[in-house]
């Protein structure tokens, strides 16, 4: 099974989503910054089948994440999570799924199941 990379600068949100997904049987790696996420993805791009990122990160946004990773992983599915409404227009043309917080565990699991690339 390919892994999911979770990106969030909130330790609480990151650990909560990580726990939900791991307990549902997913392989999960985490990153707290855009730079660390890109480093992990570049080191082992074949390992990952989905990226789930918060929209607002320290010094960056999910748009920065998407633009940087699309340079070398153009087809990997990306889910952006945000507490801000109406971000769909900001991500138009970037081929991402945008969901508003809070995301119930069952919805997070369903997003992972339906978007994780197979091996």
C-alpha cells in the first residue's frame, strides 16, 4: 500500500488525523512545513499515493505545496483542508480536492480510501 503524507503545522491536528488514518490501516508519514514535505516526497516519490495538507501553513499555503510538488509528482492526488470557506476558486485548475474543517473521521477515512493511488 502506498503511504499518505499529512502536512500540517498544528501538532494537534496532525496527530489527530495521523491516528485516525493509521487506526484505519493506512500507512502515514507526516511533515510540519512545506520544505520538509517536499524533501520527504522527493526522497521517495514512489512511496506516496496521496497528500493531505492544511491550507494555512507557517509561511506558506497549500497552494505553495501543490505548485512545488506538481513539478515532480504531477498526478499525485492532493486534498487540502481549511477552516476558511470558499477556497475552491483559489485552487481552480490545480486538480485538488478542497474540504472545509472540521472533517469528521469517517469523511477523512473515505477521502483517503477513494483518493489513495494504488501500488
